[in-house]
C-alpha cells in the first residue's frame, strides 16, 4: 500500500511518536509510507513538510519560510514571534483571532496528497491542531482518498480545547466556555461557533476513526464527529519492544552516570513544567510531602522533557533533563529507575506509561482518561496481575503515599515490574498495532471499492 500519514510534527512523544513509529513499521514490512508534517524537525527522507510557502502568494512566502525557521527552534521565547509571522502571512487571521475563531488558514493543506509524488491508497490523519492544517479541506480529502482519523486528544470534539477536563459542553455545542486559556487558547468565547463549524465540516466528510482507548471511543460516540463517521475501531498504542525492554539497573545507571544505590523516580513529558495536562504542580506537591518524610537515602527525581536545571526539596533532588530523541538512551533511563510517575490530569492513553511498563518499572499514575486500560492497580487487583498503583487525579497526598509505599518495598516493585513487562509484551507491541492498522486499512479500501 501507499500510506500517507499527517501530523503537526515528526519529533516528540504522543501523536508525533505514534505516527513516526507506524511510519517506520510500515516501511520495514515493505509498504510505501510517507509522513507529512506541519514542521519537520528530523532528517528522514520520507518525512515531508506540508509547504505552506509553496502554496502561497509571492509576498506571503518569505513570512511562511521565516515562521518555519522560528518553529524549528522550539523555543518558548520565540512563540510570540511565530504568531506575529502567522498573523502577517494572512491578515484575515487577525479578525478571526480577535473574535475567538479557530485558525484554519493553512494553504498547503490543499496540496498534501501530491507531496509524495505517488497515488495514495489511504490517508491517515493524526493531530490536526498545532497551527498547520486547514480543517475545511477534510471533506474533499476524505472524498478523494479513504481517510482515517486517529485521536490523540479531544480537540476534534470541542469548540477549542485539546482536553475539556470536567466540562461536558462539547456534547451539545459548547458555548459559555469555562476556560478559554486551555490549549489551544482563544481570545474570546466563540466556542459554540467553532463547534458548529467543525460539525458542518464533519457532515460533509466521510472518515473512519481509530481510538487508542475505550475511554475516548465512548466520547466519540456522543460527539459531533458522529456527523461524518463511517466506522470506528479501538486500536491501542504499541511500542518498540526491541528497544523498550527490561535491562540491568546497575549497568543502566553506570551508562548514565547515576548513583548505583540511590532511589530514583522518573517522569517523562514534553515541556512538563508548562504543559497544562501533565499535572506537574500535583507531582511537585507530592515531592514536597516526600521531602518532609524520613527516609534512609536521599531521593533523585529525573524529569525528562524540559530545560536542564536542578531543584532541591530537602533531601529530594529534582533534575530536569531535555527531551531525549534517542529511544535507546530513553530506554536506559527507564531501566535505571525504581519507579515511574505519571501525574497527568488528562490522558487518552499515556505512551510513556507503556514504555515504563515494558522496561519492567512499576508505575504510579493518576486514574484519568484511558490510563486504567493499561495500569492494573494494586491493591485493588491481585499481585498476579497488578503492575502499578493508580491514584485519584490531583491528589498529591495519595501520590506521595503510593511513591513511599513502593520505594520502601523492593520485592513488591519487582513483582509489579515483571507483571508490567508481561502485559506489555502480550498487548502493546508496535508490530501488533501496525498489523491491526494495516488490516483495517484493507477493510476500508475494500469497502470503498464496492
């Protein structure tokens, strides 16, 4: 098959990591695969930038080129400059921004099917927010090529936000939004207009939805996505088990220059201190509580995915490390840790949780979204199956208690870690995920040809 996937970028976790992993898996099997992205950060020849500059007028091209260069820097301090360039590239954006409308002025979307230079059998769309994709093009794209939507958050269901948290207004049209600052933020409350515009686009489209968890599948069933939905399938995320696997803890720590006998807790998330969904303030509050408790040895908390720094809370050291592109090095960090902490307040699945479990590390995680579909909590479940501890979202005390309990019980960590590795091998293998997608693609194409 000729498979074209689309995502905002090619480097990172979440949607980017999933799209890239499938892209590589398809090529290894022997299919022709391309990944079209809003901003290309890697060097893969089959990853293609969407190229808004090529689809723009002569005066817009230098603005788009400058915007792409700024975005590639991945600097928070340059975000205002990026938005200024976007506004200048399309003056109508200014009015839409002021009135709270979502931004769909991305001309390269009209030509993305032509980028590979080959006829496409299946179009697989991942995250469509991130200021790169014109959602108004979905009807014509889905008519021209069988189209699959993979959900990595709930933006397609709502009037602006990637996660609605406790708000249920997305079910009936949004409006009177309780938090316009949630990513992607809008200036004024046009959520009802945005929701209706999305629904109208969906009604003129025909697509297939893949949900990574039953949790989000239930939401899709009650959402505006139903307007153009042909079929929906739940296909859980998979990871590369040849990379993410148990390893010798002492050897991993030596390779990373870490103490061999100090307890280590690991967290992994892009831009974790500023990401509104990752619950870092709750994790920090839990670590503050841990710092006030007596322990035999100082605790090291490694946080991967942020600007390098160190913070000290009594005998708890928090060491912030940059995003790690090398999957083998990231696996070393999992193997070096005693336990993994995920404090998210919203999560469709949690790929980093899967990676930790595959490496034999027990998990302490908040019970939000689809997390409970992979973390089997102890003591609610028997030690024959449990692979971690689930705590209520936002409950820093329960989080601190769970961390303390597992750090103080090495035999328990060993059992939970072994259970996690076994469950991951059986259920969350990237090869199995790719095979399920390919089988679904074939079903879709066959139905289209009838």
